[in-house]
């Protein structure tokens, strides 16, 4: 039994200090707006990932923080100091690019110590720093090798060590794993995350890779067309997307049309209980029901697990084995009034929902044990339920 005081919050524990702030930053190139009113903060020791598609503006944000671009408006504050007008070399920022820019004719240890050498540090200081960093990035045995003799992951670690040598106050990573194969990327992500925990330096990553963002970030800022659509922890952004763009860009998502009816949502001929955020919507408002593939349950008999609400019957159109799980594509019939009529699952009938007579494709994922226990084949009819969902308001038509 857990005692209440053992889980009580520590009210005396202070929040980490803010290391970097981007305040109201906007940027235009000619007449084209690239960024508009960008605002966020990064705390000491925190890793923030800027996630977005190509052309979303995330690289421009990074370049403005680094001092490689000037904003048209707004400020960049680093450790309480306004650095908006300072040149890059005076900001104390370390930038690690996708191209590692290692010196090909220098050994690993000389590459790492180069930044200290041009800053006229003493030889003993350089030697001690290089030794510490070689151990930190686990490249002691490769100290005398040249970049051409290293793997892509090893080169990346050299680039990080070289940047850490002059003790930057903030680390910026510009798509650092883009040139690596999938297996190396995954391994290096875990290494870099552990490394950042050790050095406790605030870091900002930019990437278009959703899996990378979820694994690396303490928080994720989803950037779209020069705006930040949502910022929060990976769990918050993935589980409760604030917009349709966030829902569909960060992982796979299913979207179904619905209408708010008091503390329920009409989806086709089904009515799903909805009370947690019902106060945010008006009765009769058109909405979209958003749910992840792993939140979908499929059954032939209609006996859905406890806590799952039925939405429709459907036909299995495709299935594929994807390692740890099975992916199933199902086309559901939102007008099927005979869906999931069981005693366990709340289910009601209605005919007022827009698009109630249309069919919709959805994606479900089933872990191997579940897929093995109840086999579903293409052409099979299945009842479809969901365990959790997010509701988004439908913006008014322009």
C-alpha cells in the first residue's frame, strides 16, 4: 500500500531555469512570410524538438537562434541576455549540421580540439578536454583515425564532441541524423539522448521524422507554414493533438465526422459517450473524432473489450504484418444500424449525423498476441470499437 505522503508533490522543488527564449519572432524573405509570431522557451537541460515538414520554417527558426539569420521582428534571449543583434560567434551557441564538416586530414582528437586551439587555449587544457570528450562519446580507441575511417555514427559523435569542447550554452541540431541509415539513426538517437542527460546542456533539434521527435524530445513543437500548431510533451502532442495537422503529421490518425449532442457525439448511426471536454463545444456543433490505430479494437462477434465504444461495422480490406504488430485497413459503414449491439458497449441509434450514409477507411493495429488469438482475413466483417479519442472542432467554411 502506497502512503499518501510518498507520492505528494514537492512544493519546494523549483522549476529548471529558462535557458533560451524565442519571443514573437517573425521573418520574411522579400514579400514572402516564412515565420509569424513564434514563441517558445527551453529550460536548462531540456531537449526541445521542432518537428515539421520541409518548408515549414523550422530551419529558419534554428538559424535565427544561431545568429545566421536576423528576424524582422521579435527577440532571442539566451540565459537572460538579449542576443538578437549579436553575431553568431558571440552567442555561445553550438550548431551541429547534417553534414558533419569534419576536417578530413585531421585525426579524431585533433578535430575535437580544433575549436579550443583557435581560441588560443593552453595545450594542457586542450589535452584534458579532448580526453574527457573522447570518453564521453566513447571514441577512445579511434582517437588517431581520420574521418574517412569512421562510420557515419562515429563521425556524428566526433562533431558533437568538437562542439561540446568550447562549452556552448545551447546546442542546436539541424537534422543531424538525416544522412544515416535507419538502424544507425535509432542507435545514435539513444546515444545522443543519454549524452545530453550527462552534459545537461539545453538542446533544440529540428527534424521531419516523427519517430525521432517522439524519442528525443522532452517537448515537441509542431511547426506548420511558419506557425507553431502545438507544443507539449510527446505524450500530450501524440495523445491529445490540438489540430488536424498535428494529428495526421505526428503518426497515423483516423478522423471521422461527428456532431455534438449534449454529453454524447453522434458518429454515423452510433452515439458515443463524451463528457470530459463536452463543455468546450456547443450542442449541434460539427466536429471530427480523432483516434490512433492502436486505440481501435476489432472483433467478429461484437463483444468489444470493456471501456471500448462501438462506432460501426466494417469489412477488412487489407492487412499486413509489421514486426511487433499487424496493421489492418478496414472500411466501415457509418450507416449500419446493427453495429455492435451488445450489453457491454454503450450504443444508440440516430439518423441526424451529416455523412451518416458514407463509408470511411480506418487503420487499426493489433499486437501479435491479439492477432494470433483472433485471426482476421481480407473480406471478413468486423465490429469496430475505440478506447480513446480526441475531439476537434471543424473550422467554419471560408
